[in-house]
């Protein structure tokens, strides 16, 4: 930790904080809990998986629409942290509300899940944009990857606590139902997320910003229009975002729907939780490894390595039948999920003008979130049409292939830095 500044460390600890939500709510406990509640209400397994996919598509679509607008406004002095806090509070309150949803009310669960996810992903938009404020270009791969590495450990600890409570409830060691145990897990995620967000709130400030305007909202729309009009100046940013749209679509869909898929193919819920915990532990060092290898070779090369691994995941997932298969699949995902997300974040941060980081991360968000709309929809529709969840997983291979093809046209890291300097000079002439 001595190698990192106070601001870098505080920023990285938000990954530690928010990953509790990512693991317990997005990936592990909530999907299993939701599937159980939907089954209790008489909803077919394939249909409940499809409804979860549609729900993810809805909240990501909403954030994709408002992301660039809010991001442009947040480039003004003092606005970035305000928006971050607003979405953080929305996420925390909605996650806390999951505790009070009556048994069998699967639709109400999805409503609060939508709001909680809006809060989480919205806060992450501004958190990602803070990367340009806490470190310099040459350290971004290392800091971003270290954040993801800490995030996996930070997510694993509350996850272990949740698993212990759930397993003790299932074994009758503590006198509570499995439903109550799952709700305690939601509460653990909420408290962990809130507590470890404090360092960022105290120590991270917006350094790169635009001076406040008398009419910030109107001016922000004009700035957004100007950026879109002159988007040709940022050719490689545009190409990267298209590649990102496709490959991150597949990554996010596999992460968010892994447990629902595992349930559909008959993997026991206890096994699912244990596998996901081990995945967190394995993913941490691999995220750090991706950062080191990106500094030695290039972020672009390591992104392509991750894409190849995910293509293997899609093919293997189609033939998944046993718990052992699910273990193998999860370990493959663990090797690359954090690294790909970390390097995408740092690679993009190097490309954008720092004083417009929120605006550009708004575009980063809109491409990532629109991608998250198409992936779950693709899985949901394929699962319902074929009646097989594994067919939906296989369909994601198309997204990774397209992403790899488009990423081929993005220059190396060094040329990206040169391009960024040229784009900054041109933007000053406009």
C-alpha cells in the first residue's frame, strides 16, 4: 500500500466497498433468492431467467440514456461527487429495502433490484471518472487493476459471512429460514458498501473540471452536442467504444446471469455459492496480473487474451452438465473478468481529455450499458425460444468475436497517448 498515494488508495477502496453489492446482489445470493421466490409463485425456470434478463436490460437502458447527460454536467467543478453521492444513496436505500420484501413477491423484488442496480451502476460511472483525478496516465493500468484486485477480496469477505449465515440456516444450526438468511446477506452487503465508501467520500476530490456556468444544464447540452458533432476528432475513442460495446456485453451478461444459469442446469444452490466465493479469490491475483502484463506488453493485447478465454467459456458453457463443469467454467471466468474490466477502464481513461472525463465516461457508460441491454435480451430470448438456457450462453460468442474484430483497429497504448495529445490540441482550436 506504500506504493500508492492516499487518494489512489481511497479510490481503490471503493472497489473493495461496492463489490459486496456486485457479488451478493448482482451475482450470487439475490439471483438464487429471486429464482426461489419466482418458483414459489409458480413461475417456470426459463421464464424467471428471462424476466431477470429483461430487468437487467431495463435498468441498464435507463442509465445508458441519462449517463452522458449527467456526465457532461458533472464535468463542472463540484458536481462529480454530488452525482456520485446521489447514486450511492439510491443504491444503499434500495438494497436495504430488499430486506422487507414479503415472501413470494418476485415482481417487487425485481423493482427494488432495478433501483439498487441503478444506484450501483450510476455511482460506478462517476467513480470510474475519478480515476483521472487520483493518478497519472502511466499509473492507470496499475491503479485500475489493483482496484479490481482489492474489490474481489473486499467482495469475498461479506460473501463468506453471507454464506455462513445461509448454510447455518439451511442446516438448522441457527433458528431462521433460508429466506431470512438471504435477507441478512442483503443487509450485510448494504452495510459493507456504505462503510467502505467513506474513504473515497473523505479523500478523493475532483481535480480536472470545467469552471461553473450560470446555466450549467443548458450549457452541458450544448457541450454534449459539440462533442457528438466533432466526434471525428476522437476516431480511436469511437472505435474502442464499439469494440467495448460488444465484448463487455458478453462479460457483463455472463457475470450477472451465471447463478441463474447454474440453477437452470441443476447445480445445487450451496455449490453455486461456494464456487462463486472461490471465483472471487482466484480473480483477485489475476486482475493484478493483467495490470502487470498490460504494463509490460500492452492493454490491447491483454484485452484480446481475455476475449479468447471468454469465447472458450461460451463454448464450454453450452455443454455444461455437472457441478464439476460449473467449477471449470467459473475458474476460466475468474482468470479474466476483473482484468478485462480494469484494463478497459484504464485504457479508456488514457484516451479521454481529462477536463471532460465525466462526459466521456458518460459515453463509456452508454456503450457499456446499452451492451448490457442486448446481452441479457439475447440470452433471454434464446432461452425462451429454445427452452434451453445453455443455448443462450452459446449465443454470446458472437459478441466476443465482433468485439475482437473491431478492437483490431484500435492502435497500441503508446499511439493512443499520441492521439490524445493531438485531439486535445485540435479541441482548443474549436
